[in-house]
C-alpha cells in the first residue's frame, strides 16, 4: 500500500544529486579578474591576444589562477584585488600604448571561483543583482529633441531626392528648428511639390507661406510621427547599449526604460566605473563612401600628400585604402544585415536591407559607379574603420544589397553583426550615477543568508518538536526544496536580488504548510480509527487536493506579479513562482518517499511517530506522546 516502485526512488535520488551538483557552485564565491576585449568593432580578440596576455603577465611574474578566452575576450582570474589592479595597469600599458586611441578595453571584473569539473558540466552560480554583488547604476537621459533633429536632417535629404525624381524644381531645402522649409519661385511649382510630398510623406504636415517670388512650403512632423520616432529612439538606444555592454562581460545587466525618455543601466560586478562610462558614451555611426581609385592618388597619400576631399584608411588585411570624404549613405537607412551565401558561387556573403529612401539613393549610386569600389565605414569618436570595401558589379535596386568576395563564414557573421549594431538613435547624458561596493553587497548577502538560516532553523525545531519523526521527514523535504530552488535558479542563470532572498524565506514558510496539511490529515485518520498504514495512504491522497488548490491560487498571484511588475517586484515573483513548483515536488513526492522507506515494508505497524494524537472525549491520552495505534 505504501511502497513506491523502484523508478520513483531513482527519480527522487537523481533529482537530489542534480540539485546538489548545480547548487554547489554558489558556495565557491567569486575572485577578482581582469578582462581584455576589443575596443574597435573590426578588431577581434583571438588566441594570439590570449598568448600575448600570458606573455605580458609572465614577464612581470604576476601569478594567475587561470587564463581563458571566451566570446567576450581574454579573462584572467587573480588571487586578490592588489594583484588585479597591478595586472590591469600592466595590460593597459601593453595593449593601449596610445591612450588617446585605445585598441582594447582592459576592465576589472569578478569571475566565479567554481572548479573546472563543475564548469565543464555547465554548473554555474546564480547571477547576483546589484544590491548583492556591488557594481554601478546609471540613469541616462535621452535627448528626444536630438532624435527629432536627426530624423528631420535625414528627411531633408529624402525630400531633395523625391522632388528631383518628380521633376519639381525648388530654390532650396533647409531645416529651421523643428521644421523643414522648401522654397519655390512660383505658386504652380509649389503646388506640384505639395502634391508630391503629400502622396509620399504621410508623416509630414504641410503649410504654405510667403508671397511673390519668396514662396515656401513648411513641413513639420505630425504628433503621432514624433511619438513614434521617440519610441524608436529609446528602443534602438537600449539595443545598442546591450551590444556595447557585452564588451564588459557583465552577467545579466539590467537595461530598461524608465518613463518616457530615460534608461536605467545596472552593471553588477563592474568595478571600473570610468571604463563603463566610456563604453556607454560611445557614438558610433555607419557610413558608406566611395573609394578614390584615381591612378597615383593612393601612392601620393601614402607619401603624405593626401588629395583634397579624401582620407587614408586601412582595410581588412592591412592594405591601405583611399576613401572620399563625401558620405553617400548612412546607417540610418539600414534596416537589417544577415550573413548568408552568394546564390551564384555559394561563397559567404552579407545581405543588407535598406529602407525606401536608402534603396533609391543606393540605386542611383551603384548605377553611376559600376566597376568602382565602395567602402563601408564605422565611425567612432571621430575615427573611422573600414568594415568592408566591395566592388560594385551592377546597378542594385529594390533595397536588397549583397556584399561578398574574399570573406570567410565567420567574417560574414562578424560583418553582419557590426552593421546591425548601428549607432545611438539619439544622444544620451548620464544624469545619475551610483556605485555600490562589493563590501556592501557581501553584507547584504550575509544578512539575507542568516535571516533565511534562522527562519529555517525555527521551522525545523517546531516541526520536529510537534510531529516528531514525521516532523524530521518534513524538515528533510524542506531542505530538498531549498536545494531544488537554488539549483533551478542556477540552471536558469537567474539573477538573485534582495527581494529574491525574501522570496526564498517566504517560500520556506509556505512549503512547510503542505507537510502540515499532510501530517494533520494522517492524525485525523488515526483519530478516526484507521490503521497506521491506511492513515499514511489516506493522509497523502486526501491532502493532495487541498495542497494543489492552495499552491495554484498562490501561483496565480505570483504570475500576475511577474507579468505586471518590474524591477525588484519581478525578481521576487520569479523566485516565488519557482519556489511553489519545487515545494509541490519536495513536500509530496520526496517526503512520501522517505515515509515509504521507513514504514512501507512493515506489515504489522502498530504506531506512528507523529506526535500526540488527541481523541474526542478523552482528556488524558492513553498512550505516550508520539505513538498511535
């Protein structure tokens, strides 16, 4: 009656072993580290950089606890913070000899101290939030006026192309504040221009001004268009910030919108505030320019005589390239970039998608420059890098562009990523900055750990005193619940914050409630005259419905917090919902497996160690506390 089949015992045992393995990394803590990553979009950190880091540290006899290369860069684990600072200064001097033009990002970080055998099993510790790990908090103000100005400047170029395509002659187009002013010499031409703009630019409100020979058409963005541009600016800035923060190797950064025009950035574990500010403040833009292939011009530029209107760059492979200063297209016109293959020769390629205005401009440029080279540059802090410089084979229309030739699959992936990363849609200013030290985070962890520990101990003492052996079984089941919860958070790589620790403490109190229901149901069956074996079976079977109902209603509340909450509320809700799921398994399956192991094989069971059984009408118990027939 009270025996589990072998597969159930094996399931519980395997779950406990897996829970122990994935909980273990959280007890090893973190060690100070230095990270070397690329500061240039076109510069990759590879095994050569790894060997260079090893050589530099060995030459200065700096002991390390491990050096490895991952998708972010080279990471060096060190013994203490003094060695960390010394290694950071040394690597900064070696990798960035020119501080004004840094090639690499050398940043301080914290890495898990888990042994290699655990890491190889992907057993990693939970991410810790800013309040537990320390780090930096930034509040960024997005310049919405700047976003609109940038869009109006881009739209001015669109209007020139549109009026040229429609054969509408104008006397000049310029931006005046938040309006675009188009001048005409006669009313008939202005009317034609108005019709053309109304048909092709639905986001603009048009108004006629002036008289005589000074006729103007004033175009302003509609309110709904302005709102859409501002929302897009926030979203694009958040995406770009994500791409940049990857250089710091921050585990689970928090980047989210606050209000209409602000972005909150939290970087747990980052100790180098200046480096974080530098990376967040970058202003990279994408530009397409033509290559100057005039005979002798490149040689003259290399000799120091750069022709007027050109700039000298170095393309992939180290070859010099002379590029014209005139920008024919910017990254604002690029909507997507994906790696792929050339349909004709099946070589790796990058497929670009342009918006309608960009497609029209690109068609004109490629038609006029067949056989010439076109350079795609990434401009950052006033300095540019050539991402690629393909040859224009034919006129390209339709907004679909393919870049191919002398490119590996990895290079195609990297190029597509660079082009997709784009730039900030609007300027941003840091209006609030807070730094939380690791010591404060350690203090928060200590307080949270001790509060959970003492809460667990109080529950365990009460359960064992009140339910005796069944109380001990309930306590073991509660321990397994805590094990499963921490293991699950680690496996999901969830971020634990102070509200999360509060949710763990609350989960312990709620989880033991299921065992109280089971134990009281068993007592009730014994009071009704059931045999001990029948009481165990009925207690678990009849308490299950009540346990399920109570946990489902609590889970609904947790899911509501998860959906509608934000920040600390969501952190609490994640741990709360996972704790409900683990408590159902531990309180019912694990505890019954233990009860079945202890009592299941006894045919003539006369008593259960479940505390005093009070029977109706009897004021003095007929048995000693802890036994029931």
